[in-house]
């Protein structure tokens, strides 16, 4: 049957894996956006720039930092970077929240969108100024080079790509457990519902908001480090991705954590399948689905009508 | 409008008409400012007077530029027909995007318009008639009504100026009409406007289509000024720029978008030689505007003038 359509099963599986990887990135980024939106009520437009920062932090740690501190031998490997980069970028997010976003909470949420849009332009512009738009290579860590071969159907699955899918699923699932099953997560959900009441119970809501923003940004940076060896590390890597993620968020609705994850991965897979059957449409398929969802179920698949 | 302000308007319009008779400012740059000023006025009708933040207005601006460029260059249409077709394309696109986007409010509205505009961008990359990365180059300006040769920059300037004044007058008329009052009511309190019996969705859609149409008119005119329609015109950077022009100039004021367009285009022209600095500056102005300067230039001046009058009277 596959041969009739001019599609090999190997090609199908390969594209599905690509779709699954893109879907994992959509899931991690839209999860971060949903957490931030829940407490801050703003859409973090700089999410894409912070994803890019995460990748750049890893690349700088591996290739540039040694020369900067006068010790060319020194470099930070992939595994430490996977922890350090989200911590660093998350901390920078906390600074942004404390110094800027905090002043906008009493205003229309659109101002938060505009502020973070401006920040995204500044961050991207600076990295374009320093590193150009050509993109830098980031090596796959040695322990994850190579591929699993499935001799039966003549298929090679690169180890690193499988690791990306596994790691992002694990992080998404851990976030879900944390938010839905722990006490701190319960505070987070309560803050989303009614921050004033939560504060009246003696919970430090402003601190909770800062932490939520920092966590969402750290998630974006984590996705950036995971993406670094697959895609080129380039100043523009975030801006094109983030618009697709916005469409994903509109499709899923930001009401539910699991909803964000499922929608993200599902849309990645659909995109992968579109590449197999009708490649020209693969760039726009997410937007078309968004239009259809808006017509049939305006609140989004997992959203609540407000 | 009283006698005094009428005199000011006549003086301002006449001053614009005198601009070709000097050689300090490059006249093509003034035409660019006028196109973007019209674009920003159209955008302000939506953001400033209806309270809807569209992040996808580049789609209307750019698609109109492409259609005008293609018709005038490849099919040899006359200039007026090309502009009309471009503007109508933007109107039709505005109807489709608007119908979808008004199904959600606030932040979702912004994300939907941005996503749909990105789809238009991808279509522009792939469709054969847009010329891909090169865009449509060498669009002939043609002659106006078969009489006036627009290759002459002075003639072209007066044409662009006339288009701008017409567009501005349409926005002014729309804002100062019963229709405009309903839009402001929706901006201030949508549920109340709804409970008063206004068909809010239809008013929003009408405002959206009007805004998209005028944005298209600006895009078509721009494609003739520069004789160029490229992917830059449909890119989300342009959508962001028009937001910035409106915000910086003062949203919800008539002259704000014009001042904003003048400032942003002037700044970009000044910074264009030094790589990414214009992007950085654009972003930084955004941040400053949102944090400290939300009324914009014209809004702040107006507030200062009102304070002054109050002190003098009291």
C-alpha cells in the first residue's frame, strides 16, 4: 500500500520521529506559556528568545567561555549545560519579572505582550549583532552519538533524537505531576483561580508569580539546550518557532497542563505526517488546524469558555 | 471643528504640499513616512479606538503590495486598477482573518492574528507569483489616469500625499461618527455595549475590515513608491513596527500614528547603516513606551496641554 503512494515505511517512520521531536518542543514551550499565563495573565512573547538564549548559553559554555576567561582548555559539556543553562536563563527571567513585568499587573494584559515583544527584539537584535544569522554548530554529546539499527526494516533511529523525545516527555510529565499532585502545585493552581483569596490565606503570591515566570523561562531554556545539537544555534531559531507555538496554544487552550502537552505533541505528529503526504502544506498545516478549531470550538480543545 | 483648528488643518495640509520644494529631506523618504503613517492610522482605528490588538497587520499591507506589484508588472494593469485590486484583496483577507479572530478576546485575538499572518507569510514564500526570496522587483509606477507620469518623484509625491489625506480623512470620519462612538463603547466596556443591544461582533468585524482595507491601500502605494514588493512586507516585524508606531505616537489619538510613523521611519533610516541596531532600538523603545510612556508622544503632549489650561483657569 505504501509503495502505491510512493512512500516508504522508512520515510514515514523518519518523518514521524521528526514530527515527534518538533511536537516535544511545542509541548515544552506551550507548557511554559500556559504556566506563565495562568499566574501572570500575560503571554510571554520573549519565550522564543529565551529558548534561543538557552541554546546560546550551552554553545557559549562549550566553545567560547574558555577563551573568555583565558583558559582555552576549559569548556562546559552538554550534561552540565542541560542544568546550568536553564538555571541561568531562568534567573534572568526572574530579574525581568521583578524589574519590569511586575509594574504592569494592574494594566491591560496586552501591555505585558508588548513589553515581552520588545524584549524579544532587543535580545535577538543583540545576538544577531554579535554572532550574525548564519548559525553555529553544537556537537551531539559523545554518549548519545550513533543510532539504533532496526535490521528487520532497515531503519536507523539516531540516539540523540530518541533522547530528546524521552527527556522532554519526562520533563513535561514531571511538571504535570508537580502542578497537579504537590502542595506547591496546588498553590499554583489556586493562584490561577483566585490570587486575592490565596494571599488572604497567607501565601506569598508575588513570590509564587516570580517563581512561575522563572520556571516557565527555565523550561524554554531547557528546550533550547535540547534543540542545540539538532538545529543550528542561531539568533533567529526562536522567533519562527514561537509563532507556531502560539497557534498550538490557541488550538489547545491554556486551561489545562495536560492539554498543552497533548496538543503540542499531536500537532508535531500531524506536521510530520503532512511532510510525508503533502510536503508543501507542512508549514501552514498548524495554522489551518487553528482556523478550523476556531470555527468549531472557539475556546480551544482543552479550553474553558470565559 | 472650530475656526481656529480649521486654520491649523489648512496650514498643515499646505505645508505638506510644499515639501517637494526643498532639498534637505529626501522626498522618497517622506513618501515612505506617509505610507507608514496611513498604515498606522488604519491600525490605530483598531487598537486605539476599538481596543483590539492585531499582531498580523503585515498580512494586509504585504498582500496588497504583492497583488498590486504582480498586476502592474506582469499583467500590465494601469496604476489605479492595480491599487484598487490590492486594496480589495486586503479587504477580503481582512474579512477572513477578522471573522476568525473576533471569535476570541484579548491576548488570544493577538495570537490568532499573528498566526494567520504567519500563514500568509508562508504562502508568500511558496506561491509562484510572488517571486520567493527576490520578491517582485521593478514594478512600473505607470501614469495616473493616463495623464500624469508617476516616474517623476514630485508627481508621485503628490499622489501619495493625496492617498494619505484621503485615508486619514476616512479614519477621522469613521472615528467621529456614531459608528466610531460604538467602537469606543466596545473598547471601554464590551459587555455593556452588548447589553445595550449593539451587535458587537459585527461592529468589530467592520472595524477590522476597514482597518485592513486602509492598511492594504498603504501597502499598495508603498509597492509603487519603492517599485518593490518583498517578503519583508509580510513579515511579522512589520506587524510589530506598526504596533510600535501607534504606541509611540499615542494610541487613540488622531495624530499619534503619524508622529509615530515619522519617528520610527526616521530612526530606522538613521540606524540602517549599522546592522542590527535598528532592531535593538525598536525593541528598546517598545520597552520604554510600555513601562513609562503609555500615552505616547501625542497623548503626553495633550495631557500636558490640558494640565496647563487647568492651571491657568484655576
